[in-house]
C-alpha cells in the first residue's frame, strides 16, 4: 500500500510546489526517499534536460549560470539549479548559499534553486545530485543546471550525470587547464571562454584551438549577457540532435547505472566498516576483502 505522506508529496511536486521539491531533496540527501523517487513522473523526467556546468574556480560559472537561467526564462522554460558547493568542515553543509549566488532569480517562482554540499566528494557532485535533478524535472523544470565546485580529480562525475556538459574557462585559466584531469576537455560537450572581453582572450582562443584542447570555444561575457543566447542555442541544438540519433537514451541509461552502483556502494560501506576488524586484522587484504564481502552478502540474503 502506498505511503499517504509520499502520495501527498508526489502530488505537490507534480504541481511544482517549491516547498515539496525542497522536502523531497532533503529526504534524498538523507537516503530516505527510495519509494518516493520511484513515484516521480517519468514522462517529465524524460522530457527534461540536465545541463552540467564545470570549470576552474574564478571563471564565472555562477554568473554564466545566472545568465543562462535568464535566457531560459525569456523563452518560457521553467528551470532548476543544483549548485554543488564545498562542504563546511564543521557542519557538512554547503558553504555558499543559493540566495547569495543566484539572488537575481530568488523571487521567480519558475526557478527552483538548491545548494547541495559536496560532503567531501572530489568530483564536486554530492550523492543525491541525480535525485535532485529528477525531482526538479518532475516538478516541471524543463532544464536543470548542475553547477559543480570546480575541476577536481573526479570531475568526470558531472559528465556522467548530465545530458550535456559545458566546460567554462577564462583568459587567466591557462594553468588550470594544464592541470586538468587528462581527457576532461575531450569528454565535455561544449567549451566556453567566459570573460572574453579581458586581455589575453584572443591568445587564449588560439591556444585552446591549436593545442590545449584542440577545440574552438564559444565566447561569452556573462555579466553583460553577451554570447549567452548563442550558447543556449548550441545546447538546445545538441540536445535535439542527440534525442534524434539515439545517443540521448544510451547516455541516460549509463548515467542511471553508474548512479545505482554508487548508491549501492554507499549502502554497503557502513556495514563493511563495522565488520572490518573481524577480517582485516589477520588475513591478507585481498582475502580479507573477499571474506568481508561474502559475509555481508550472506547476511543480506544475496
């Protein structure tokens, strides 16, 4: 029998109520939303676009995100934002508040914003980011933008989650590009040079096209809105192409499988840690790991 509280919350989400969306995301962060998430409107989720925004600190990702949201709203599209921030070492909560970063949209009922702490994950994506995107989509958000902490060793997380990923750079970010995880610039979908009005922009464009990435960037000046409509057109065109050629479905399938694996490992970890001393103190690590996993799986009836 369906949980009546879940049924009421699902109905409120379907109506697009921001409070219900926030409650559902909180439950997902706490690992208590499995049944609820199963009941989300699949059709809306399939129709949505998850757009990943990543790049080094200081390149203007938040400003560009805000400008993209404004462009989406001008086109009448309800929009969600999942802003993944560094965790506070004391509370585990997000250090940067969504009202500070995206104040221009705080009063727009057609923009849903949620800051989520990374909780130490190097990739910049918290465990519940995927669930947050699906909840916002079920609430009627046609586009959900996921903005990450910055480029880290596991920043490919955002590529796995998003339907389309934008790598944002700036003229001063040359050292950051050189230090990026190998292959990141090849797997993102669109390359953007923000702050393109600054000195060094022309040289940066040439460097990106000829050597650093081998790709020509789209140029934007987010704080003035320059190039933002063109960027949005590129995103929506690419989405249309992928929906038509079948790669969209395959990408979403792979993303869900990866998220399922990660959540399964998170569920297993506390039990494995609790039993660690039983197996690890005397046995060789590989053998100890085999015994440990076997014991847990037997307990869970696998």
